[in-house]
C-alpha cells in the first residue's frame, strides 16, 4: 500500500513546503517565511487553468522564482507554450511528461515570478483571491473572505465582483 500523503493535517505549516509529481521525478520546494502567515495565492476559473488542473478550478501561487527550487531527477519536466490566452501573450505551462502532473506556469506579465500549481503540494495556503469569477459554475460554493475578480486577478484591468 502506498504512503498516503493527502491529509494536510499531517503537514504542519512551516517556512518550507515540498511537493512532487505523481511519479516522483519532479519535486518542488517553496522556501518562504510568509507562506502560511496570511492568505496567499489564488483560485483561477479560466478555461486554460481548469484544463491544466483537470478540475473546475486551479489552485495557484504566484511567487518569486528565487523562493522556489525545482528538481527534475529524471528529466521529465516539459513545457507547453500556451498562446490561446485572453491577452494573446503566451503562458509557458510546465508539467511532468511521464504522469502529466502540472508543475508551474510562467508569463512575461510577471518577470522573475512563477505560478506554482498547488495541487502537487501536501498543504495549500488559504487563497487570497479568485480570478475569472465570471467563469465560475453556478453550483460552486462561495469562499468567505476571498476577493473575487470578474476576469483577471492582477493587473490594471482587474475589477472585483460585487
């Protein structure tokens, strides 16, 4: 029987967090003293993030690249250049080529930062916002205390939903 690591209560909040893809080839470690001290990250409802997550929402964390260590033990990390974006600017989506696990995204809109796909982590910080709220399904519940934006969650054209 495999060692089940999905219970976040088995992983207390610390300044360092490590997760891996399903096959274990890729490990991601976040080193950030504020990782669990306040709400961080965002839930994204855009169709591309939903596709990458394989779910109705994607849990992401935008963070400085120097706070992230990605190890690719078997050379399985591959990148897809996603040009089907609302802005027309590419998003580089990295994943494990063996098990398909999403790892991170990068875009020129956030130089020096990466967007980590938090589903690979054993504990996920409480999100501070939701993006593409107009794309949410009517049956989804509301998250108390989390600001929801109509479309983008960052940038000059962001607009909170009422």
